[in-house]
C-alpha cells in the first residue's frame, strides 16, 4: 500500500502570503495524485487532479506540482477563506484495484 | 447538478449492524463506479469500498473486509453499505462519493456524510 506523508501538520500563513504544502509518497505514483480542501463540518472538495490540473471552479491561486514521490500544493496569495485542512490522495492503482489512499492532512491557519 | 445524499447513520452497539444508503441524482448513475469513504472524528480520510458500474466489481479496505458489504441499485440510483459486526473504531462520518470523470480514480463529488457511532 502506498503511504502518503504530508508536511507540515499545521501551517500558519498571513493573508496575501504564499502557502506551500507538501505530500510525499512511499513509492512512485507517477502523476496520479489529487488534492482536496476540507472546511469544518463540510465534505472534502476536489482542488487538483493529475498532480497539476485544477478542477472546475477552483481559483487560479491554487496550483499543484510534482511527480513520482514528491508533490506540492501552492496557494499563491492566501485568503481568509482558504483556512481549512488539505489532503493529498493517490490513485496509482486505478482503474479499480487496491485502495486509493489519503495523506493525514495539513491544517492551514491564517496568521 | 450532481447530488449525493447519505442516510442511515446513527448510534449502534458494538457487534451491531447498520445499513447506509446514498441516493444519487443529476447524472447517469449507471455510468459511474461509486465509493464509500469515512472519516473518524478529528481524523483523516479513509477509503472504505467501491463498486463498479454493474455491481460485479467490488473492493474493500482490509479494515472492513468480511464485515461490510457494498451494493447498488441502478434502477433506484442508489448505493448501499451494509455494516455488520461493528466496532468502536468504525465510528466515523461516512461519505458517499462519485469520481470526477467516469474513469477517474479521484472522487470529485461527495455527499454531506452520515455519522455512525459505535458505542455501548
């Protein structure tokens, strides 16, 4: 099973600053990685798939990069509504095979 | 637009059973595999199970294999999760999810979730 490790666990960033979140895979997942945003009391929302493609309606300040085992989600100019927990997810065994797995999450706080 | 609505959660004693339902609308249900994903209180996301378009392709996480059964009714646009031999560690919000594209391995649409609490 592919294990995803996200860092840091908590990130505190000032409004307007850049936020950089990391996700490391225990083995290569190629570009088969997605990012989600989850606000309190809400279901997760898909932000990025294919490591770098924004889902429909996602603001351009969100960008993803990386391949293989190292991935990054960048929020270029943090806004207050970006306060949330962010999860990465790998789907390298797709079409349906074994499980897809999630990272443990990074909590993004507004400083 | 795509809408997923879970129901059936509640409080159950250890060893008990519960059946979750997810009603789907806004898309051709039979074109998509469907998944259940759970989240324990204050914890991260854990994939539980998914079922293929016709219901013949099914996978489970090791943590629920032999205890949970996923099924679907394409005529009723619904997917189900029968949960037996429940344990306290099964306590979680259970989300029903649909892939973003019909062949994609990442859930793009989620329901609001239903809370399952396993406690004596």
